[in-house]
């Protein structure tokens, strides 16, 4: 569970004279580390999520602070703390306006505050939080990998304030493999935005990497999948450089005791997102796919796919045709030749001709409901392979 600026600074006013000057709406930003900088040229050393301290030593006047804050914001820092004193006597109004407009928290501390004590205190709190979170994540990963040993993890869960019947929504995220030229710090930016949203919702959550996916466990999420889907969809267009990612969401009524099963569901949906070019798929919004997700032996799905449409796929690969795509589109629109022709940008006569060729290749028709269902199910199975 991330340490937010709001949590970090709860007692800082009393202990260090720390004061929030602007950017209050950004207090839900997560703090990954503390860093001291005195020049905007050194901001490229940041990884993202740092709370930056500065005294202004070596700078002339206070106008440089606006450019400094702008560079820190671009580097995904979570906030700025200015040590008021001989180098920065007061904050320029333009800086406050910028921070309010961009939800970038701006703090001040008096010159009398010993920054070495303050930054050490903040760093120790971050380290302490990380150690506690690492312990919890270790238990949760074990619960995913070895669900039959849940009794062994019960005490560890309780020590971390979790119960085996506690509600737990599994969210798996992966940047699509075809994404080109990943923008600098994009993954940090993406995680920061998601965690900001979770913190705004006052959610308890943990994040870790398992296999090749980022995993978020949201405890007692009661809003349904719609709100989460909308927030994730907004992130696809949150930067000029559009980098697509895919998200699979497990069952809404998931519990910690069924964590392993729900993780497999959420993780399994990532490949379906990839094939269908979807940003997000939620288990509760699926129909037939739920049945296919429950098939643990993928060889069964592969055999069914091969028996149904494998011959057509082999023909396409050998002859450079796209009959598999034509049949899939035709079935997707419930046998509508007009809709299939519109989507594939061809004439209806072309679709009719191609469907005739497909029947000969497969050695079967698809005029009855049973025939259509068999082929449609085979294409759905292909999404999970």
C-alpha cells in the first residue's frame, strides 16, 4: 500500500514547520523516495515519484523556481519542498498558480528546520513501509502459487491486517508487446496514475510483478468494474505518445481465499485483450469466455480449435488468403453478410463467394445454429491460446 504525500506529511507541520502552499489536489501522489536538488539541469537523474527538497543555493532570485517545478513535474516527481531562507525569501505567485493548476504539491519549511533530520525521517518511513509491504507481498505471492497451503499463510495475513474471506479484486496489467518507442518513464507514469486513482478512492491495495504482468490487488473494492474500466480507458490517452496497454480484471466477488483462481482469470484475459485489441476486459462482463477460462488444460482448447478451424488456418498460411478472418467476422455478426462486408471493406458478393470456398475447405456448412456455435466457440478458444 503506497505511502502518499498526505500520509507522509500528516505530522510534518508540527514537527518541522512544513506548510502546504499549493497543489492540494495532488496530495494523493505516492512518494517513492526523497531527493535534494538545487538545479533543474540535474532533474534528469529522477526516476519518478520523488519528493524533492531545495534551498535555492546558487540560484539568482526566485523566478527560476517556476522552471524548476515545471521540469520536476515533467520528470514525474511527486512534489517540491522549498526551504525558505537566505536563498529563497518567498515564493513567487506564478509558482503557486502553476502548482495549483497542475496538481503539483508545493511545500515550504522554515530555514531553522534541520533538513538532514527531516529527510532522514522521511526516508526511514519509506523504508519501513517498503519492508512491511515486501513481507505482505511475499505472503500474497505464495497464496497465488500454492493455494492449497492457505492455512499456513493465515497468521501472516492477519499480521498484515488481512483476513482470508476479505474481498480482493485482482487487476493484471501489461504494456502491449507491439508498443514501439516507449516514452521515458512511461511505466512509472502509468503506475503513478493508477495508484493516484486508488488513493483518491481511499483504497487499500498492493502492487507487485508476477511473471510478465503488473498485479494490483484491491481490497474491498465495491464500485463495480465500470468505474475502473473508465479510469483505465482515460489513461490510454493521457499523453501525446500513445502507448497501449492491456488490463485483465478478475471476479468482483473475489476473496483472498480464492486469490489464485482469480489471478489466473485476470492474467488469462491479457492475451484476449491483445488479440481483440481491447484496453480492458473484466471477468464479470464476459459470457462464454468464463467457461473457456475455467479450462486449465489448454491442450483441450488447442485440439478443439484445430478440429474446427485448423484446416482453414493452414489453407490461409499456404495460399496467402484471409478466409479465417472472413469466417470469424461473419460469425461475429451473427451471420450477417452485409455487416461482414462493411467491416472487411469488400462487396457482399465477395463475401458470398469466399463463404462458399470456406465451406469446401472445411467440408461442412454453417447455416444451422449448432454449426455456427461450434465454429464461434472455436474462435473464442483461439483467443485463449
